[in-house]
C-alpha cells in the first residue's frame, strides 16, 4: 500500500499545479504555528500540534491548549476554513493521481500478458 501511495505522490508531483497547492499548505501550517506560538505563548511543538489538529479537524487532546483571546478564536475560524479547502484539494489531487497510477499499472499488466 505504501508503494502505491508513493507512486500516487510521484504522479501528483508531475501535475503542474500540485506544487503550489502543497506550498500553500506548508505556508498555512507555518503561519498557523507562528500565530499560535506568538499569540498564545506556546512552544513550537504545541503550536504545530494545534495547527495540524485544527486543519485536519481532529480534536486537540491536550487540556492545556485552550484559546484564550477572542482574536485568536477568530483567526482559528478563518484558519480552518482556508485550511480545510487546501487539505481537500491536496487529497483530491492525490486521489486522481492514485487512480491514474492504478490505470497505468493495469494497462502494463495487460500488455505484459498479451506479449
């Protein structure tokens, strides 16, 4: 399975607009991490954990990581809305690349059998 996922990543990376989407995700995580570090006075690891958990809509299981300021809560609302869109686009592109890789793999198997 890991081999298929790696192959899908390779196919997706060949797509012209995949790199900017991944770059947007990296920029989003960096900006979220820095905002939580500076705004909440959290460590780098805590801020990154909160940023990733927020974008992936998983729950934050650390009871010490609670947003205290209203402006941080408003930032998080917009951060989630933008982040979920970027995450969905990455998953969509990877899914399409996965299907393409499987189709080419099946075609190669058929060609090998016919030879």
